């Protein structure tokens, strides 16, 4: 059965941390197989076609995901900065211009895309929204999201799911 992915983080690097679901309750892996990671890259809009992913690269991706999660959630280990920096310092392939002035593209590899995620994480952590990375306030959710609201008081990963459930529970308890 193919796992569906969650897209509530507001940034690709934050959405990537959601590939491990229910972290604080009953963790489950949304990218158990290398092909699932390739599909995640495609569904995230980082690749037009799902790149091939080896088991070794999938393992490295999980290491990067966990380092990003700890950095975003304020629970970083000393090695986490090094993991992210190793990925962010990789050279990324870019589009090329041909002599006929047309675009010659190269399909990014899975390792290229992990570098993109690391760079996005660094950009987020060092940018104006770095202090607005939140964990959903729902008891049964541990997803991270970027609070880009004007007031900076967003509590839920999504008002359509966790926020609606919380409001409904408050409404029912008032009866």
C-alpha cells in the first residue's frame, strides 16, 4: 500500500520532516522504501520525474531528515549541523543554455535533491521565519510547520484537520 504524504509545513525542508509520522505517539515511516523517497521528491515538486533512489541514499536521507527535525524543533545534537552542512555544500546541477539558446536540463538525482532540502533548511533557520517553526498543538499530532501568520500565533499544522478537531472538542465540552 502506498503511503500518502503530508504537505502542511510551509517549506520543503519542513514537509520532509513529516515523512516520519506520529513521532511522539506511534511513529510510522512514510518513506519505507527507496522508491517512496523518489515519489516524495516528485510530489513535493522538486523533480518532474521521481529519481532513482538506492537503499544507501534512502538511509542518508533519513539521517538528514532527523537532523533537520531536531534543528527545527530545538533539540539538535552536536552532529546535526555537520549533517546539514555536508548536504548543503554539495554542488547542484543547474539548467544549461545551448548554442541555439534553448534550455538543456538535467534531471536532478536524489542526492542533488537532498542538498536542496538542506539548503532550504538553512535558509529557513537563518531567515526571518527561523523563530516561527512550530509543532502542532494537537495532542495526537507532532508535525512541524512554519507560522507565517501576521500575528505569529498559529497553533495547528492545519485548520482543516487538527484545528477543526480541537475546536469541535472544545465546542462539545462546553455542552
